[in-house]
C-alpha cells in the first residue's frame, strides 16, 4: 500500500438488510488533499465516513490509513492518534465548560502540560471561542457548538480529518468562518475529507471531489480535471447596441457551440469550445465588427451545474 | 494542592478526571457529605436511645433489663455514681454492623444505578464514539468510569469512614480486620460496577429503564443473600457474591461473647470440594476475593469486546468454552457436599441443572449475533473463504465453532457437552440412588431443550422488527416461565403429566415419575422440533445472505 495515500479503501461495502449503503468503494485520497464528497441524501456518504472513522463496521472490505490497516479494536492507538472525526450530529457534554471539554479530549490524546494549555489556546483562537472558554457548553449557540466540535476534532493535531456535513445549519457568516478554518488546517498540512451539500463551499475548498450515488463512488477526480472534462467554457457578453447584431456575429463564429440570451438584459451567455486564445480572437472580431461591447468575460460552469448535469439525483 | 492532584489524575486517567470534573461542584460535594453526616448522627441517636434508662418503675421486679447490660440475664447494674454499667463493646459492634450493612447496600445499589445510567446516556447521545476513537485503552476509560461516575457516592461513604473505623476499633475489632473488610468491599464494588458497565453497554437498546432494572436486581440479590444460610448446594456460590457473607468473620474478630448473631447463616458449613472454607476466616476471605477477581476478569473480557465494537457479541465463541468450564468447575465444587436441607442427594444435581439452565440462557444472550452481523456473515462468507465447498464443508464447521458473527448454536451445543462432562463427574462421585439411565435421558432432554431455545433466540434475532432484542428476550423468558405456570394452574403435577413437563424448561422435575419410554418419546419429539427450527434458520440465513442480484431475480 502506497504511503502517499492518506486514505485507501479496497472493496469497502456496508449492507443494512437489503439496502447496500456503500457498495464496493475503492477510495484513494492523497496526503495533503482536501477531498469533497458530494452526492444526494442517502447516497452513502455518512456511512462511508463513519466506516473510515471506525465508528461503523464494514460488511466487507479494507481500510488503510497512511498504509496501515484500520481495525475496530484497540490494536491501533497510533492510527487513532492520527484521525479526527466530526460527525454530523456532533454530540457534546453539557456538564462541562468549553475549556474542560477540550482539556478532557487533549488528555485522552495524551497531550501533556505545558503543551496542552498552549494547544488549547491555539485551537480556541482558531475557532474563535477564546472568550467563551469558561462558559458551560449548554449555553453555546449551534454555530459555537459546531466550532467547539471542530476544535475537539483537531485538538490532537490529527493528520487526517473526516468532516461530515460540517457547515449544515450554519448561517452564512459562520459558514465563511468555517471555510477559513478549513483553509488554515489545509495549510497546516492536514488531509481533509469533507462531505457537504453546499457545493460552492466545496468548489472553493477542495482539491479533489468524489461523487457518490446509490452507494457507489461514481466519480473521483481532482477538481481541475473535473472542470476540464465536464465543465464547458462560457463567455458572458453584453452590448450597449442592438442584441441582434451581436447574435448574428456569434452565429457566424465557428467555435460558438450555443448561446442563451439572459432575459431582461442585453447579456448573452455563450458556450464556447475554444482555447483562451480563441476567446481573444472572438473578442477582437466582435470589436472589429463594431459592436459596442461593455462586458466580455470568460467563466466556467460551476460545480453545482456540473453535478446537476451529471444527473446524479438518485438516492440509494 | 487539590488541583494539582486532580491534574495528575487527569494525566493518568482522563476519563476519571472528566467524570470528577463534571461532578465536582462544591455545593454537590457538601450536600453529599452533610447528608452522610446527618445520617450517621441520626443513627447514633437511635442507638443511644436503646441504652438503658432508669425506668424501673415500669418493671414488676423493680429491676432494669437491657441488652447492653452486663448483669445476669442482662440485668442492668450501676456503679457507685449511679451510672449504668454498659457493655460498650457490644453497643459499638452493633453500630459497626449496621453501618457496614447500610454501606454495602448504598455502595452497590446506588453505584450500579449511576454507572448503568451514565453509560446508557453516553451510548444514546453518541458521545461514547469519540472516546472509542481516542487512543486510550478500554480498560483505562472504563476504570475511569468506575472511579469517577459514583464520585458523590464515594464522598458520601468516605464521610462515614471515620465513624465506621471508630466503631470497629471501639468494638475491639482489630484495625487489620477492618482494612481487610474494606478490601473485600472494594473487590465487590469492582465486580458489581464492572457488571453494571457490561449491562449498560449491552442493554442500551432497553431505553430508559435499564438503570432501574439493574439496580433493583442488585437490591433483590443483596436483600435475599442477607437471609439465605449456607446450604451446601451450588446456591452457596451465588450467595458468595454478596459481601455480606464476609461481615460475620470481621465482626467475630472482636472477642465480645454472644455478640451480634450471625449463627443463622451456618457459615461453618461452607465447603468447596470438601475444603472447609467456613471454619477459617482467612480461607473464607481469600476465596471470596478470588471469586470476585475471577468473575471480574471474565466481565472485563466482555467489556473489552463490547466497548470497542458494540455490534460484537459479548463473548467470542472460544472464550465461551473456557468460561463455561470455569463456571462448571466452580459450581461443581459447591455441589459435591450433601445438602443440609434435603436428604436426597440428587437435590444438588437439580440445583446444578437450574443453574445450568440460567447459565445457558445468559450464554445464548452473550453469544448470539444480531441480524446485521449474521447477514454480513451469511452474505460475505464466501468472499472471505478461499475454497468453496458444499454446505458441510470444513470451513463452515470451523466458522460455526470459532468465527465471530456466525450462528451460535453449534457453539452452545459444544458448551452443553462441556457442562455435561462436569455434570457426569458429579454423577460418578455422588452416592446417587437414581437410575443412571433416566439421568442420562434427562440430561439429553435438557440439552435438546436448551438448543431449541438457542435456535428460537437466533431466529428471533433475525427478525426485521426494530425491537427484536426485546422481543427475543420476552419470548425466551415466556418459554421458560409460562409452561410450568400453566401446568400448575391446570393442576397437572409432574407426577400426573410427566410428558408435558418434559417440554418445559424444568424437565428434571419428572425424573422420578417419568418412565424411560416417556423420556425417550419426549427426546425424539424435541429432536424433531430442533431439526425443524434449524431448517428454518438455515433457510432464513440463505435468504438474507443472498446477493442483491439473486434477490432481484427471485422477485422477478
């Protein structure tokens, strides 16, 4: 098993009665990646992550973390030291304060003083809960609890983070804060597996994406490759003059595969099949044709439309 | 100083630190201590009230009698100052005894409750998963729970320690004896608390009421063992788990004559493999400690398995073979002597059989895998195996005897044979007057019955129903309990309708009344039932083990 792979599964399967939640998944995630797992509800994302976190026993199949086999017993304390898992329901202890809660987990992971206090402050700073450190957990808001859970997940500096829907139920500001934290963690060199329904977040964070459907991992590729393969180049053009003139120019241009007039505006979205150089040529030819352009920008289809285009809508 | 101590505990055992931290609210600690001290104060007041007072005008012969007085037939004498001469040692010994008994009850019952409810709550909320994921060992976590969860209870008991020691020493009990007594209490707490943890981990499906169930079972057990004397039957082994058995030895080290009487327990008759345990305090206490240690060890085997993987059975099949031998040898040791309460020597055999029945009911619960595990086994077995043979391949047999998640029926049958060997030791050694043939036939009937129960349990655990565990437990208990009740209501005594009784969980009730022919008929019928049930089990396993494609094609 290659050492460079942070996660590697072989034929990982989980069956509940007749229902196969995860079906023969061979997942490979390289060290240092942020891997986004997307798919409709019930596609098996949570079950997959739970198995990777040793919270669920696979029906069959093997899991390797950094090349070491993950088993569900106490044979592998070093492996556990490397894992951080944040489930989607993040249960907490209401009878402890924020500090004591993190202190407890730091101790479980064998962090000693003075390193422990230092790390606690570091983590609290990262999740912006420093001023809440002496508050009882039951007084925190949902967003704070979620951030506290994340702090608990990373307290022992794991090298592999498994985050299951970490931003669900958060307001936009909290989500942004969460994204920033994830970016910081990635810069610190952690490998992160994150499942989410907020595809724009994933597009911003991830280096690779896997798509699950009906329990299968139907797609697993780097984001760049996914864009290259599946996303069309689009150009947004708007004119101050007549729209018809622009459209007739576009019709004559061979690399234009199709266009759509954005209703109510003088804007056209063009599906373009050429290289950036071809783009520049199109611009030049439009200007030469005397069309008063006031906007011309190249863009790509986003992750959301790629996902919808692929038609992965079925739950298992 | 206090904080650094707590800190050091935290580095050693974070779980204990966390439990104490969650409960170490000064108000709670003070309340626990005050309740304890108030209780002790009230107890002392009540004890004071029973000292002799000058109420001679009430008695006809103008004399005062009191059990603490030193005169002839407990007549109260007075010294030159007019104070009563009181046998203070005797008074203190009563306080010591009462404190000890209350301590046993509070420690074991309240502690059991706290641990079960704590663990069930963590399992329900899902917080236990995080602890499982930490690199700490299950021993460290669970020991932390045992030491930390009943923290306020410990405060309560520690507040009573000074009075307990003072009472003991005033009663003339040597300090070492009191310390040994506490060692036994600690061992018994460890045993009961470990059992509670196992119960909590096992029964998290029984939402809500399992702490009540667990602690009331503990209460019933402790209460009854206070009254059951040594009987030279295997029941002596069961009562041995109550630390109350050791209290008389400690109290009797005080040389007060005719002190608090434990003579009703007949402790002197206590024997194991003809070793007189009861005559010797050192032997009795050592054996008791050994007993707690041995069974705590077994409980921890289950705890370690269940803690890391709640879908595992409590015991592995290979562990069960060893455990059953251990239990059988232990019980046999108590069964060899002639029972004090019954003149018929087979009485002990019957008690052994009852114990066996209970043991095997427990074993079924500990060994039978759940639907999910069985499905994984049935569905993916062929992929785990290298060579594919027919149904009776060696792989399958090996799987049924040793593997995780395979149906437990063959393993239970092996355990039954194992217990049978030890029962036959009893039959060979004891001067029995019974027909050997009928005993053998009876054992065969008992075995098939147990196997039938095991198969029914396995079938129930294969149900789709969400609460199948509860259903399975209910059905098995009903099968054990209801038939004898019905037969009794219909006044069909074992003598009248031996054949019916052979189909209850207590077939040996008819051993004297049934002819060999009747027993044989019952045996054949039961074998038939067993075969039918296993056929059904086999069919069901094949169905849940088939691949999705096969299921799909079948539906088409």
